[in-house]
């Protein structure tokens, strides 16, 4: 059973503050890590696909870094806005190359972010 | 069209009922997934279909029966469920990517309550 942990479990920040949270995963046999944002009553939305050690990806005010050797990824939100309120999930991907490349996904425990106006 | 749709949005069923959940995508994705999500827990993988063939069954009880009639549709047939099966059921799809990892596209889920 893969252990994919996220911290903190929940977070309250003031509008305009910057914040970050962590996803830790097994450092051996790394293939890929996904970050998702999941707003209440909506579908989880893919933010980033991280594959290489040292990867840094950015989408607007949100960015993510990856350290595969030590088994962690950080998600940063700069200048948080109320619309950033959501649960942020990381997902550790195990490939199944023998059957065409579908992905076996193990989700982290999630970080619930609440941005207070 | 980058949408995965799921019907119904909500379903209440008794333990003796038979019902089905439906998922549809028109992105040409050949991998489709069913997840179960209980409150305050991450989604857990149930089934994976690859090229319309069942590739993973994560030891799911037989009262859940998946079906992939074509490359755009994924069904989950439910029969003789237990109250502890009440959860959000999420469908997702992705490209079959070989060595290149891709993200998954999720539907909004079906909220199932078993009475």
C-alpha cells in the first residue's frame, strides 16, 4: 500500500496572504505526481503534472516544485484569493506500461484551504 | 469538449434495488476510471478500463459491476448494496500515454445514498 501524505490537513489564510502545503510520497520508482484542485460540488481539476526531479510548474498565482529524491512536492499560492478556497489533492502515479499506459493513481489525504476575505 | 459527465447527480436506493451510474466523455480518452470517495477521505480507485477492457479491479465486491460498452461510455451497475456503500462515486478518463504521464479528467460525481 502506497503512503501519500499531505500536510496540513486544513488551512485558513487571510486574503492576500501567500501559503504553501506539502505532499510526501515514496521516493523509490518515481514516475509522476499530479496536483488537483477540488472545489465543493465541482469536479477535481488537474493543476500540474510533475515528472522530473527539480520540476517547477506555474499557473497564474499557483506554482509547484518537485523533489523526487527526498519524496516531496510543494504547492505554493501567492496572494491567496477567496476563489482559491478548495481542497488540494496530490496524486502519485504508478504506470502500467504493459497494458497501454493507463495510470494507477493513489491520492494524498488532501489539504483543505479556506481563504478568508 | 473537455468534459466528463456523470448521471445521475444524486441517487438514493434501497438495499434490494438495482441501479446504474453512467459516465461519458468525448475526448477520445481510452482509459476510464471509477473512484469511490467517502467523506473527508481521498478518492479510492475501484476499476480501470483500458481500450474498453477491464484492467484493474481493486478487490471491489461483486455487488459493483462495471461495464464499458464503448470508448465514450462507462457504467457502474449496482445491486444489493449496503448502507456503508454510501459515498461519492467519481468517474475519470485519461489518455493512454505509454511513457508520458498525463492528468486525469474527472466528472462531478454521483452522490449515492443506500437506505
